[in-house]
C-alpha cells in the first residue's frame, strides 16, 4: 500500500489537531508502509529533525505574500472570527498548492490512497478531490456549541460563527472535496450531524485522538509493580495521606472557554477542607487575569507553570494525582487521554470531546447546568477524589487499560489501515463498474 498524507501542518509543538498527521506518518513509516507527507513549511525544521531518514518523503508548501498579509489582517479580529474568515482563506490558499502537488505525487508514486487527517472542522471545505486515488478525510470533530447559559463570547462573535456555519453548504458545493471524498471519518454523532449536505462517500465513526505510549507512560510505580500496582500504591498512600497533599493538575491553553476561572473557584472550596495543591500547565491570553484571580482568592497552593513541551509535561504529570479539565468548548481533549495513559483519573465537563473518552470507571463528568452549580459540583468531584486514594487508583488503572484497548496510536493505525483498504476496494469496484457502463458503487 502507498499512502499520501496531506495536512495544513504536522507538529507536536503546536498541540491539538496538529499532532494527528505527524503520528499517522510516524507509525506508518515505522511499519515500513510507503508513505509521503505534504504540509506547510512552518513545521519543516521539526519534521526534518524527527524523520531524518525520511526527508525525501516530506513535501512543504512555502509561504506567499498572501499568507503573510492575511495573517496580519487576522490579528485585528477575535480568534474565532479570524479563524473562519482570514484563517479559512489562508488554509485554502495552502490547500490549493497542496492539491497541485498531491496530484503530481499520486501519479509519480502510484499512490493507492490519499488521507487528509485535518481539516478537523466538519464545515470547512476541502480542495483535495479528483486526485486519481480514493480520498479519506478525517476523523473530523466539531459542531460544538457552548452549554446553555455558558457562552463566553460576545454576541457579535456568536453571530459571526453561526453565519459562517449557515454558508457552509454553499462553500462545500463550490469546493466539493468532502462531497466527493471516498470516505468521511467523524469522531461522534454531533460531528456527523454537522457535515455539509450532499456527502457521497462512506461515513465512518472513529475516535479523533490517540496517545503515543513512548511519551506518555504510567507512573514509575505502575511500571515496576504491574498487576500489584493498585494494592501497593493504595497501601503507600494510606500511610501518607495524613501528611501529604493531593495534587490536581490542569493542562491547556489559558483562554476563556477552558473555564480555569471556575476551576480556581472550585479549588478555593476544597482547599478549606483538605490538603491540596493545583498546578496549571499552559499559557495564553487569560494568564494574567487568572493569576490575579488566584491572588484575590488567596490560593497559595496554586502554581502557574506556563507552557511545557510534551516530554516535560509528561514528567510533571508523574507527580499528579488528578487531572481536571473544566473546558466548556472542547471538541477533542487529547490531554484527557494523556492523563489516562499515565494512570491518572480525570474530572471533566460532561460536554463535548471528553464524553467520547471518559466513563464512570476512569473519571467523573460534571454536568454544566449553571455556572454556580458547575463550580459546586466540580468542587464536590474534586473533594471526592481528594479524600479517596483507593478510588483514584482504581480509576487510574481502568483509564490506563482503556487507553491500551482503544486509544493507543498503534491500535488507531490498525483501524486506519482497514479504512484505507476499504476505500481502495470500493474505488476499484466503482471504476470497474463504470467501465462497464454500470452505476457507481453506492454508499453504505
């Protein structure tokens, strides 16, 4: 099999969706599968250092004067408005160049299947069509709205977002990559319902994110004790609970929709009941405001660490007891999977991406009813885990096993190879039927 991956970028440094194409390329090449990658040149240095023996398989789209001008214009708008206006045009300019290059590579290398892992948004149009090989797009993960009563954007931003979504069908008619794709991958039913009309290909539900087990490893005690992990660690914690504090950790960008302000208010409550500490890993536009709020609440056991690389972040999580992600607008939530991999239970909002990963065996999902009730219920969940080392360890162990079964990148690539083979087979059957004057292969 020969695979061509096309993506806006591929990077571990950017976080979020940017890591997806990198991991697909990494695992496919480790398995000796003929794979090529086309991305924007902004990640050239990182990719060439990671894949030194595969540099001839990496293709980069250069910046143009239009890229630079549009990016400058986008800086004057709110982030969400900029993303689907100037940002959308930027990505389409890159895709147009990628399309020309991809068609050339498909022909020269006799590519069997083209995979576009990102665009993650179900609404955003794709220029990757009529490649001379079947096209697989996704997994996509979107269609998000804030929980009722929790919107953290002003009315103009919300209006702009909804207006953009209304025009999605028109955009995808004019630029029909998704409508013509052989296979469309969606992370959940919410995303499937947000797809543009007129999808002709097969729609498959498959999880968006995965975990690189070489980076995110369980605590060292888990590695050394294996199946005796729960009993041994519970015994250890029982002897130290009276003197040590429970460490909660948040990992993510410090932006309004991550709701770290609500986390600080909940932490204020539990800090008066039991010894706890909170580490906030990440940076963003809200950092100064959040540090001021922590000072106002007199939270002396809160530490703002700032941005960390994946390896440094994994090292810091070795000392954490519970991950908390109170985000109100989380399509994915890869940090949830990373914490579960390390044997750490997770508390998250029962809304969006985390609901695809967490069940009652490995974490607690907090209902976003009203902001005040959310703070109370978040505090209750944190207190429940703070006071029960046995529950923390049983949830951590269950979460780790859940990752091994469903979210390891090796498992994800196994699934993706089956999807590739299915797309190739359907394309061959469709071509054979058309050569006989029959109807194209129907969608299933």
